[in-house]
């Protein structure tokens, strides 16, 4: 009948739309995309199952990429849904799955929802003043990529704000477990604003050492955001140096390096200074 | 108690989130922001009132800008909500109202939802490949602004896609009614993809006449989108020239001028060619 891609929004079970909930309840099979740790968004499958009153099957990257036929199997006669954190076309896309459905002549419908890409507007920075979004990768064991620096610099030069999405590591195996072929996974890890800020400070030093005038400095203004859209959301507006010491608590974090700020943007950001009473 | 800003998503009454609906039902007063024609989004206040089972007060630009005290009045003791089409921080923002609430020490909570800014990903173009969003203004009576051209050209140069939001005219008065001081408003008008494409073709001619090599041509690929997120959503992938003749039906429309396209983006866009069977 129909293959539905349903956005779950920012992490609370009640962030699903009424339309989305009605569809979930009537579908024959319901999957949840578990690429990014849905746990980092506060969602675990059993909680969703309880809330929806039905079974929800976790589909990790391997299943979605290699077994898309399994997911779409029977979607020509029954309704099948894939649940996705955020908006189905937010930070990751599902073009491949949609294309396969279309090839099989299965109608595809999308139930949109909030994505971090627009929800960050809650800090007061205007969405149309954002440049390219970057992903900051977690530095591990001497692997220290910094390709996002150039994009930040390019946005800064044009006066644009840069949204930095922060890395999540899920289903990682220890070297020992990997070598022994044991499918035991480490607990999910996520990059915090403080860690990301520290990485940016190291990059800053390296640029200086290389004789390059860096695009930002220790005192550049930054916005740290944690758990956007949740009841315990936290936003802080401070310097990059300050952010590198600031504890924003549990995941998920993201950060913004503002470009040129307009007076109203600054007024709003000032309500998130570390000293201000925290009002979400 | 709390001042809530609640996103309504893309236009169906059921696009509200479950969380948003629960809040709307318990608030003392509920307003709907009627800046942009909510009718163009298929929403009329009486339909919302029926669905929510409660009164909803329309607040136009004047009320929100000049009478924000009235809206916030009593929000320190009772819950008050402002409903907004899309995401509260999507195409327009409500920074001013939020700032006033904060000044009055009224807690502000936001219930996010889908916005056209991320929902356009449904055409297959990756959101992180979009440059600055532009607004195409409706040409009227010889007033033919073209400042958005430079932004499109700048995005194109960098290989970025450009989302073009199209103008909506609401609460416009005829010259006669304006002169006679009669508060009679013309029916809302909205710019269609075809009209916007025609304006872009005129700008193209003018650039050529001025000896400027234009950023796009008649045969440049375009995406026309109508009623994104609705059951009768339509997407078409064709040339700018073709789009200038293409009828995408009722509002709301937006269009995209793609920059550099990746193979998977092209595969997906090809499913929206005018000749293909329309699958939403």
C-alpha cells in the first residue's frame, strides 16, 4: 500500500505528530532507524513500543543498506513505516530506501517533523544567516581530522553562522572484541560541546603555528546547545575558551560559531549567558 | 506559568505534535500567528478550533508587534500559547515576543515542528548542500526587485542549491479602499512557481542585455514544489523554461535552483520529471 517515512522529532515520545502516531498504529510493520544512537535522543525502542502499543523493529545501518528489500517486502499490499529521529530528510537522508520503493512502484509518503537543523533557531540566531553545516568528528588515538575548519572559516568570512553537529559513536567494538569476532559493542559515546571546543582550540594553535591567521580565536563567541527541544534543554552563550570548560550535561550536544550578529540576535543570545538565570 | 510557542508543521491539523496538542488543550489562552496567510497553508482558525475543541485567537502582525503585552498578560499565572505555522524558528522568528516574555520573567517553552526549510529535502537534494535561502518577491505595477539574483548566483558559484521561498500577499488593500480608509482586504495572493520562474527568466534577459554572463539559463534544472507535506503534494523536476509554464496547482509553492548535484540526488530528482508517474 504505502511506505511511510515518519519523523519522530527531537526525542520525546510525544514529539511525534498526531498524523504520524495514527499511521504508526495502523501499519503492518514498523521499523526504527537506529543508525545514530536513538538512545542519545532519549529514545529506546521498548519505550516507543509501550507508547505506541505495538512492536517496533530496530533497523541498523546494515539492515537498511543491505536488506532494504526485507523492509519493503509486502509494502505493496500492507502499510510499512520507518521511523526516523528528527525529520526524515534532516541530517541523514533515506534517499536510497525511497528510490528502491519507487522502483518497486510502492507509493512513498513522508511525515515531516522538527530537525535539529531548524530547531537551533531557538537560541535566537536567524536560520537564514546560517552557512554550511559542519560535522565535528571525535578525535581518537591520534586520528585528528580538521577538515571542518575550512568550512567554518568560509562561513565566517561571509558573516554566516556555522552549526556544528557533534559526532556520535555507536556500535563501536574494542580492538580485542573486533579481533576475536565478538559482536560486543562499547557503550555509545558522544562528543560534548566542551570537547568539540577543545578540538577547535587545538586547531587554532596549529593554524597559528603554521603562520595562518585563524578564522576564530579563544575569545570568539560560541553557543553551546544540549538536548534541544527537551524539557531540560540547556543553551549557553560564551567564549570558545569558556565553552571548552562548560559542562552541558547529558547528550545530545551541538554548537554554533556565530558569524556577523544582528542586534536582536545578540539580545536573545545574551539571555543565555552563563550568569543569567537559565530559562528554556 | 509558561508562554508556549508551538509549531504547527506544514498545514494539516494533524501535523501538530502530540505534545503540542496536549499543551494547546490545557492552556488558558491560545493565539495563532496570522502574519503569513494561514489559509495558504490550508489552515483556518475555525477548523483548528473544532479540532482542538477550544477557542483560538488570530493575532496578526500588528497585534504581535504592538500588543505583545496583551498576549503575555497573565502568562505569569496561566499558561498561554502562540501557534505558528511550520517551526516557531523557521522562516520567520518570534525573538521579540520571546525576549519580552523573558524580561517579564515568564518561562518560555518551544514545541518544535517541521519547517519548509528542512521538508524540502523530500525532493532528494541533500540539506547540507543548500546555500543561503532567498525570498522571491512578487512583481507588481512596475516594482520589480531582483536582489535575490545575487544570492542565487553566489550559491551557484559555490555549487550550493538555492531554496527560493515565494511571496505571499495578505491583508492587501486596493488603492480605493486604502484611500477611503476602508479596512477591506483583497483575497490573499501567492506567487506560483511558474510566475517566479518567469521573473527569473526576465532577470536573465536583463543580465544578458547588461553584458553580464548570467548564473543560470533557460535550460537550467529547477525543482518546483507545491503543498510540501500534504497528501496532494506535487514536485516537478524540469528546466527553468518548462517550470515557467508548469501549473502546480493551489498554494503554497516554493522552488529550488540546484547547484552541483550528486548522482544519488539526480536519481531521486529524476523520479519527479514531468513525464514520470507522480508519486509523492
